[in-house]
C-alpha cells in the first residue's frame, strides 16, 4: 500500500521538476530574445518564430503553457518591454510596479 503511495508521490514530484525545467528553458528563450532585441532590434520576431516552431510549441506545452497565438503575443509583449526575466521576477521589481 505505502509503496504505491510513495511511487505516485515520486512520479508527481518528477513531473513538477520536469515542468520547472521546461519553464526555465522558456525564460532563457525570453532572455535571449530580449538580448537580440537590444542588439539587433528583432527580438519580438525571434521569440515569435521560436514559439510558433514545433520545438517551441513542445517546450511551451511541457512548461504548462498553452502554445496558442495569445501566448505568442504575450511573449512578444514581454520582449517589447525589454525587462530581463530575472529582474521581472524579483521582489523589488514587483513592489516597484505595485507602487506605480
């Protein structure tokens, strides 16, 4: 009985860790697109092309993001803001936005 519970909990934990890994890949793709946007001015096109590609759709799905056109538009809007993901996810940035 307890072996079944342990294996189910382990499988669920493995799934969460895999989803976090794919979410980190999405964040890295966003950072790369922001860097391209600052350097070459084509970051929005880069992230849109990636998100619409087969690999991009697969990574978004594994990260728990529905790879539809609305998600692509959201990724493009995030790149257009030009704020790196590490800064955008920090507590100081969220407090600054809440104050504004």
